[in-house]
C-alpha cells in the first residue's frame, strides 16, 4: 500500500499545471480524491453567541486535508467534553480545493523496467490541500464570555495539528437590536 508522504514536500505555495477539461484526453488531472473533512460546521448552528475566537495564519502555506481533519476532531472533542454539543459553534473556514499529485518512482532492482520516467509526469492525484495566505482566518469558534478560555485552549490544540504558526483573535459579536414600531391608530 502507498505510504503518505511527509507534508514538508507539499508546504510551498506553488501552482502546478492542473488542467481540467471536459474532454478527458486533454485533461491532465483524471479525477479528484475524496475530501477527508467530515464537516465544516460543528456545534449549535442556530444559537447566537457573544464572542468569537479566530485562529489566524501568520504565513503563506499549503495544508493537507488530513491535517485539517485531525485538528477538527481534536478541538471538537475538547469543546464537546467541556461545553456539550450545544455550548459552542465551530466553523472551519479553509476548504481544500488544490489537488496534490505524485509521480511515484520505483527503486531497487529492476526498477528501470517499471517506471515511465518523465513520460506523463503530471502524476496521479494523491490528496487535496488548502492554500492559505498570511492573515487568513482558518477556524472560528463562537462561545459565551464565560467559556472563552475553553475555546482558546481548543483552538490551541487545533493549531498544534497544523504545519503553520498561528495567532488568536477574540471578537465581540454585535447583538441584534430590537426595533420598536409604533402602532398607528
């Protein structure tokens, strides 16, 4: 079975030639690998919370979808354990659209008769990645004021799974103002 390559080989933001065409023979990418992220919105979607904590990237980088899913499960477990399923709302704001490809080369005895060399070297689609620019919001967690420390610790766990240095920002959500209407007689 094929082994997952280290993420260091996919870190830099490079746009390889990924032509997709409606004609199969003109398209270099033959298919799109399945997305490994289970859900992008977690927690109570309908409740309004007073504060939101954002996890923000400090540099330009490319993050694979399995790293995002790993961070999601880790932080979701921490939030659900302390706040319950309806005590928070977490939104993942990065989506892996970029297709990573690999041209595997065989090594060892007889490898020269198995490899294709540079013929059709575009590679096979292996996984998806998300290209992140500096200052982009990666994840947002909305909670009440008393639970801000829980949200920050959960986002710290999420950041530990990503190959990028991050910072956190806390924002107070505006409250909806009720507009009174006068009844005319």
